[in-house]
């Protein structure tokens, strides 16, 4: 049935276009927000700079099956994809922003940056 409809449209010269709106173009939000930020006045920049963002240090990752996760218990060891001494990733809202080494500062873990990623 669809083939017959397509044939009749091609014979009549109707390409199947209608008055429906075309799909919206894909916009890279990161670029748009960055461009908008650069065009703002200094007073508005301050408000953006005060927004809190979650920052996460990624020591490494592992691929596990659900069955393996369900078997995990106290004392289990999960091997990660990083070697000893490799830098850890520092991510802000899942975006890689820096790499660094794990250090201890007053009984707390911290990351000493060795590389800042510029996007």
C-alpha cells in the first residue's frame, strides 16, 4: 500500500512535502552558552560564576555484568582500567576539565592538577 502511494505521488509530481515544519536544527548547547556568556555584561557574568557545579574525580572505570555486580560484597575487589601512577580525571558535569594525581591534604583526599584541559 505504501509503495502504491509513493508511486502515485511520484507520477503526480508531488514529492510528499507538506506544510509541516522542518525538524529543528541541532544546536551545540556548549558553544551557544559559551558565546552567550562572552557577550554578557560584567554584572551578569558574576551571577553565572557563582553557580555550583558537581566536580568528580574518576580514579578509573570497570566493565561489569549485572551478575557480577550482584555478587559484590564486603571485601570484594573491583579491578579498574588505570595503572598505579596514572593521572585521574577531574570532571565537571561529566566534562573532562583536568587530570591530576591523588594527594592527601589534612586527612582528606585531594587532586593535585597536572594538566588542565582547554575545550
